[in-house]
């Protein structure tokens, strides 16, 4: 897959690619979760919705952590162009959240979500890391 981004910027786009969010994705369910865990899942659901709609500006402003946005902003065209370039590379997949774990301190909340997706016919499990910034959960990395 050819990337027009610097390697560091391409790695920051990994949450979008690895989650396999696309225009053909089913709506992500947050049922069975409550409280902060549900809010974490809703962040991933909002990211999926914004990706589906091709809303690069919303993705950069609302879905991604400030550290990710800062890294993508150093790419040619900035965060929005980096996201747009990555969205052009995404195929059709589905995403489900297996679990959410909360961590960190009250001053620096973190969360991880185990996510299953199907990419090119193969099942994969990934861990999405999130941080709480200004009272809202944001995607910070993928492992």
C-alpha cells in the first residue's frame, strides 16, 4: 500500500487503518457497556461515523488525541490531508469491541479497548488506546 506520508505520520494514522473503519462498516454497538466504558466505546463509534462520512476535520478535531493530531499536522497538508490520504486506502471491514479497561489517575485517565475487525477476509484483534482530554475520550494509539 503506497503511502505519501512520512513514516511517523503514517504510524499515527494506524488507528484508522487497523480499526478498519469504512463507508461499508456496520454501526458499532455499545450495548452491554455502561459508564466510562460506554463513553470510551462511543468515542470509537464516533470515529467510525466520522470516517464513514469522510469528515477529516471532525476526525482531527474530535476523535484523535492532541498528540496524534500534532504528529499528523507535520505531514504535508496537515492532519486533515493525512487522514484523507489514509481514508482513500481503506477497504471494507466490520468492527466490534470485545472489552474496555480503564486506567490512569483521576488527573490523567486512560483506557484501552480490545477491538476485533475483519481486514481482507482475515480476523484481527487490536488494542486501541485512548486518553481523556478536556473531559472527552480521544484515540491516542493502536497496538
